[in-house]
C-alpha cells in the first residue's frame, strides 16, 4: 500500500515498486460498477484498464482494493513528474493559502507572470527570444484550434496539411486532422480542406522502403506535391506535425526529416506547427522533441505536462505572426491560476534537476530492455521512440504478413498483453495502427528499479500468452556461424574485420565529434545499473548491435582523455600512429614470448629497446624488455637487485633455493615521494613493506642525499643490509626529479644497486631538458612508461638493465617454448610474463611517424605551459598555488573569500562534483597536510585559454558548492 503524510512533505512509498502476491484482481468492484451505471458509453480507459484509483504517488497508483500498480501511462503524459510531487503540492498549498484566485480569464497575476518566465527559460533560447505566448482553453485541442485559426488568418489561406497517423484532439477542427478513420467514421461536417501527407514510418512505409530512404521519399512526395500545379492541393496555410507521433503508434520523426520539412515550409511560405502536446516537456530526452533537429517552428502547441498535472494549454509562436485582434480568440478557463503555479514549478524542477537528460538515460535503459524482450519473442515487430516515450508494435507471433509484405498486426493479442501486464501491476496504453502498439509514457522521475519491474511485468505478460521464440540451429550450420566471429586468410576472409573496424571507427568518430564534456555526468550508480542491465552474455546480439551498444553505453560514459577539462592523472591522449598500431597488435595477435609466435615482432621489440638503451646513455651491454607499465618495471628492477645482492653476498640462487635466512635484513632506500610500488614490490618479493625505508626530501620534493646517507649508515650500524637505492625522475604529485648523479654516488659508495623510476619523467631524455636526467646512465635498472609523456595508449612500459646478464635471475627454460639450444631469440627469457602484447609496435610506429625530436618538443612545450598555468593560478584571488611545478603538474586549491570555511572538505567536493557532473576531471592529493587539486598537463594541443575556461568552471562550481553549503 502507499502511505502519505498529511502535508505531502517527504512522501515516500514503503516500496518503490508494486509488491505482488499473485496476479492482481481485475474484476469490477463497487466503484467500477457505479461508474458503468452512471457514466456514458463514451468512457474508454476503464474498459481496458479496470482500475479505480484511490491514491497515488510518483509513478505508483493504488486502487480501491489496495493493489499497487506502476503507471507507465501517467495521464497520457500529463503527469510528467508523477502523482503528488511534493514540491508541486507545496507550491499549490502556499498559493491557496496566499489567497490566489482559481482563474482570472486573461487578467494577469504574479503567478501568471512567473509561469511565463519559467516557460521562456524552458524554451530553446533562440526560439524564446522572438516568441509570444497565448493562453488557450484547458485542453490540447484548444491550443491546436487556436493554432489553425492563427495560421489561416495570417496567411490568408484555408488549406491545412497533416500527416498519416496524426492525432491532434477531438474537436471539429482537430478531428479533421486526425489520421484514425475509426474514431471519425460517424462524424459529419468536420473542418474541410485538410490534406494528409506520408509520415516517416519505417515498419510500414507507404513507399515500401525503409529507414532514411523511405523518409526521404516522403519528403520528395511533399515537395513534389507543392510544386505540382496539377496536384489538386492548394498551398496550405500550415503543415502541422507531431515530432513524435503518440496515439499514432509512438513514431519519432528523424531529425533530418524535420529539418527538411522546415526548409520546404520556409521556401513555400507555409507556417510550420509543431504539436508537442504529448511529446513535449522533457519526455523525449530534451525539453522539446524538435530540439534535436536544431530548428524552430512558427507555432508550438503545448498542453498536458505544461500544466504540471493541471489543465492548461498554450501556444508559443513567432511574434511576427501575432495577427490576433483583441478578443478574437478567447476562452473562460484560459486563466487557470493553479495550473500556472503547478506548471511553473514542474518546469523549474525539470530544468533544475536536468530531468530531460535523465529521461534520455532512463529511456535508453527502458528501450534496451524492451529490445531484449523482443529478441526472445516472435510477437514484437518493432521497438521505437525517443527518451521515455516508447512504443512496442505487436505482430502475429506466427510471422504472418499482410498483403504489403509487412508484419501482420495483432490487435487482439495487444489487448491481451495489456491486460496481462495490468494483472502483473503494470499500466500501459495501446494505440497505433489497428491498436497494435503498446505505449510507454511513464513519468520522467521513474527509477531504474521501477523500469526493471515494468520490463519483468511485460515479459511475464507476453510469456503467459506467446510461446518464447525457439532457439534452433541446424547442426551443419553451427561451424559456419562460428566463422563470422573470426578473421580468416584468403579472399574475403577479412571482410568481417573490415566492417567491424569501419563501424567502430565511425562510432568513435561520432563520439569524439559530439563530446562536449570530459564525462557524461551520469550518476555512477545509474551507470552501474545500466551496465548490469545489459545482462552480460545472456542474449548474444549481432556484432553491429554490440558495437552500437558499446558506443552508447560505454563510449559515451567513459572519461574522455582528449577533452581539455580532463587533466587529472598521468593519462595521456594517445597519438594516432599508436592507435593505428593497436589495430595491428590486436588483429595480428602476436605473443611476445617465442620467435615462432612473434617473428617480426621479436625483432621490432629488440630494436626499440636497443634504441631506448642508447637514448639513456647505456652501452651495448645493456638490454631491456617491454612491460605493462611502471608497476611491473619497478618490480623487475627490485627483483634483479634482490637476487643480485644475495648472489653477491652468499652465492645463493634465489630462483632455485628461495630466500636465505638473512633476507629479512634487506632494505630498500627511497624518498618519501617515491611511488607506492616500492612498497608493493617489496611485499611481492617476500621482503615485506617494512623493508622500504623512506627518507626525507628537500623542499622541492627531491630526495635528501644527507638523509639517505644517514639512513644507510644507521641501517648498516644495526646489522641491516641496504641493498638498493631508488631515484625518482618525476614524482607522481610534484613531478620532482631527484639529483640522479648524487643518488649514483651514494649507490657507488655503499655498493648498492641503483634503480631509477623514470615512469613519469623519462621522456625528458628527448627534450632540451635532458640534463635533468644526468646520472641516469649510471643506474643498474630504469623504469620507463611510454603511456605517460611518450603519449602512447595504455599499456606500454619498459625496464632497462645496464648489464643484460642480470636477466638470468628470471630466466627459465621450458621444453615446449624456449629450449636452451634455440638459436632464434626468445624474449620470454627477459620477462616476468610469458604471454605479452606486441606493445613495442606502438612506439615503433610513433617514432617512424612523429619522430623523437617532435616528441621532445612536445615535452618542452608542456613544461613551459605548466609554468604559465601555475602563474595563471597564482594570479587568481580565489585560488592558491601550493608548490612550484617541477614537471607538468600544478598543485593548487580553491581558497575563496569565506573565512573559517573547511577548505579541505570544499576542495574534495569540488573535484567530486566536477567529475560526476561531467564538468571537469581534475586530480586530488595532499600537499603539506592540505587537500590539493591537481592539473597534470599531458596534452600538448591545449591552449592557455582552455585553462582559463577550466579555472572559471572550477571557480563557478566552488561558489555553487559554498552557496549550497551555507544554505
């Protein structure tokens, strides 16, 4: 049952979905019998939905028996925010208590003025700037009648053009423009001179075509008719169209079709009327369905949801066609003040809470669920719509066709499914051709949990009436079906690969071209629910559908590293040659362990590592191997150091005999700013995290040589064995580069292994700042991450050893793989991993295309730009620079002007809100005990104006948070 507080504040239902105990009882109760006795035979909904509503909240209604239903009809779209929205209820109560009149004809009031301003803010700005508003009678038909009168008197013409499948109301004029012949079969004397045009309807195209081709043929028909002096149709005063047909079967008009219709009407001086009475006010994923097309109507008809649940209708039209004379079109109830209050509040809520965007997200979720149901049954011919306005067309489950070769409609089955769904607690409407379309038009506040309930109810309803689609595959075709999932050699063997790559490329191209934020802004829990709803592996789809789903679900909700406001981590926009390399890598699928699995690839990796060794100043005795990144490279460096010191001290072979008794005395020296993988590696190597001794740093974040010397001496005095010292070329936060010559001197003095973690700053070797790495050539091992300042896709790293003989500490021969007598090279001899990707190809192709000099110049640019951005931050009164940049990171925080505010909490919230709202992806860390924000500059294509805009965005966000906190 649904329980309410008496003041409607904080109203919640005990369960967000109906709780069923078997099927709902749909036999008429006393209220329904009374209705049947007293009301006219004209009543319609109670015949299909025999429910006597006792109370309702949100998307739930409770009948007089206490049975709860999920309402996906919502007053035919009137209740866009559901039943009894607490803010709307409160606004009505306050206005009633303030003495507002119920209605005022067209005399203005503060409530009316407020509604108009909210409506103008809700409209597309370019449309609102030149618009006038007209209040009509309370129904949508009143608005359409007014629009037709306005069009006729403005143009001096009498003809009106409407579309097949149209629904505009039940009055004399609006019914004349209705597509449904059954409803107007007994009507005589309807408005004359109405002509009907083909509406783009993929499933039942009047031209026998499908998709864009059929829609364009319809446009040609319209344009040809208007140009034909023998068409018999006089030039219309107006063409009226629903951007998404509702009663006609939930059929959305393509954006290009609306654009072309706008062009045609403008060229012929015909007014274009958009009837968004049912599809408007957020339901289709934008405020109005026509917005996707980027055009403006001459007249916009609104009702239903525009009143926030109460009766009201309005016209919004270009002020240039305001040809009315005073009192020329009136209506007693055009001054419904309560509807203006509820309507203004509804528009405010939808705009404030981005509910139109939410309707797009939840609508996509519902659509995918309906499409999955369609895959399991033979009675669904089509799933279509926009946002949360969706239709499911029911057809003959035996696959029968009509004489046009289209799926045969199944009106009786549609009614049966609607009733079976009602028995399972789901209210849906039907409509469309022959009444064979199930229509979903829920409130836009519907939750994912409620959508899951709706989908389960519909599935159960269909399953109770229609046998599931059989999954039968002849045994002799199974292998041929498998073939389509692979690349094959020979003629046409790679056609599938080409198609998949082309579609993926186009999907990604579209994604990048239409991206305007670093993250979609979808709530993380909502995103998780969407991904879960994909039902991994349960219903395999075509690869084309999977690519499309991946683009919509994953691509659009990914962190876009190319966006100027994505600047949090050591995570670069990858270069094009490296992305091209990824296609070769994955398609060729070379395994970098033995030559007979990676012939050319083996030599390419060796060539790249040899080039790397030379670049870092090592001789021919050096060697390297590719790794997954800094973590694996650091682990390998410490592993070599550990095994080398044990072999040196006692001749023990760790590989054969394990760690000696004195292993617990081994110690690693590094700075407090070293990467956490030092501790992680020590743990994995059996030394324990306590074996890592972190020494103090200088004020610039580099390792203190004096502190390191003192620590080494102290450890030796305690009988411990400091065996490796790590220098860092680019600490994660500050970007500090240790004095590597000083570190090398310490290593040499104390007989220690020197490891350099150059994951971040290794690319300095290619830049004019290469002197900052002086001393790195004295290291025993070096970590390089190409997926940082070498601008490569993840993952791509390497480790270099000054003495390649140390690779013997991890070498192991297997008879099936790398036999000792093998002449051909086996890179598995140098790697912790057996199977590895051919990541060296990314570096190879990048060097061949871009060249090391250009990469070095990019690094120089980033370092210079970092100083300029830091200076930019320093000159902003609301921000505080926390450290001088060393590489390409800027550490700062918002400080504002508020005294005594919790700046740590505020800056944490700035980062989080910027991320989840899709406004910016910035880093967060701690500097000298203060929570800091962090820019990591790794995109050489950004301009200083990008950072100006980003700082402005953060400034605005911070002030919004501070204001909300103070409230």
